[in-house]
C-alpha cells in the first residue's frame, strides 16, 4: 500500500518538475530562434565546443529600447579530448569590421544587430565557430552572485573607481552582487581595459572554484527561475546539465585564460 503512494508522489513531483523546467526554458530561450540561424551546428561529443558569453550593459538610461552594448565578451572553449577549458576574452574596444556599419568597436555590434550580429562579428574576428551563446545583463550578474552567496577575491593593490563604484583596499574581500559588478567593471588601472579583462577572468575563476559543485548544479533550475528575466541563451536546462555534469572535475581546474589585444 505504501509503495504505490510513494510512486504516485514521485510521479507528481516529476510532472511538476518537468513543467517547471519547460516554463523556465521558454523564458530564457525567448528570441533565440533567429540567433540559432547564425550559430554553428554543435560538434560531436568528443570535439571542442565553443560558447560565447556576453555581459551586456542594458541600463535604461543608456539605451533606446535596444539590447544594449556588450560590456564583456568571452569565448569559453571546452575540449573533451584534452580535458581542458580555455577562456578567451575580447577587449570591448577592439576595432573590427561590422557588416553594414564599417570599422567600429566590437561591443557596438550587439547594440546595432543584437546577438546575431555580435556572434557573426566574433566568429569572423576569432576564426572559430560559435556553437552556443549566453547573454546576461548587469542585474542578472548581481543576482547570480547574490544567489550563490557571494564570491571571495583577493585585491593586490588599492582599487578605487568612482565610475564603477569600486572601493577595495588591499586584502581579502567577500563580494556581494553590487560589489562584484563594480569589481569586474572597473577600469582604474594603468592599462585600463586590458587589466580589467584579467580581473574579469580572475573573478570568473573564483566563482567557478567556489561554487561549481554537484549540489549547485542540481539547483540550476532554481537559479534560472530567479534569473530568467536577465539571461538569454539557446541552451535549455537539460543541455546545460549535460555539458556541465560530466566535465565538473575538469572545469573546476581553473580554465586557461587569455585575452586578445585590441
């Protein structure tokens, strides 16, 4: 008698879970139909996979109903055969040819043609296929850090930047979402955007090392429920888990990072 009841409860929970996932998937993949047309076909399981990660500045006061400008542009390359990950950053002021607009800073492509145009421009610039994309705006970034409980970083030199709001003395800091955004956006360095890219890569490695656990991966649907207004991607939750779970031990070995000069 108890066994059928337990099975019925499990089936009910499973049904709710599937419906819950479907609702989130519809939200986060909204508008991806046209973007998919410019993406490359996903490779075979043993081949390298490239995911474009874009942090966008979509503050209402800085845009006119458009998608905003790309504030951070990174390509995450996962190589199953080498069991390694590579993070390639593109400086947002890199001058490139943008189809239909001529030579401009690469971050303008998002504002003028959405994810579709930015993907095409990054593909041409890097000479690499892009199989998937994820864009997250400032509010989504802050909420992600807060949902995870913050991120610990070490500051090696005083970081004060009125524009980004960064104000960190030398030492260890536990950053909440607001502080984390100020940290990764600061350009208060001698080399400006070049050092900023290194800081972004450092922060991402810290986030991965501190929070990429099996327990947190199991909570991905909960995270996306909180973040669904701020994230756009062609990846559904099942695909994210399929990519993440098998490679978890290797992803946690800090991915090799590099940046491309402007």
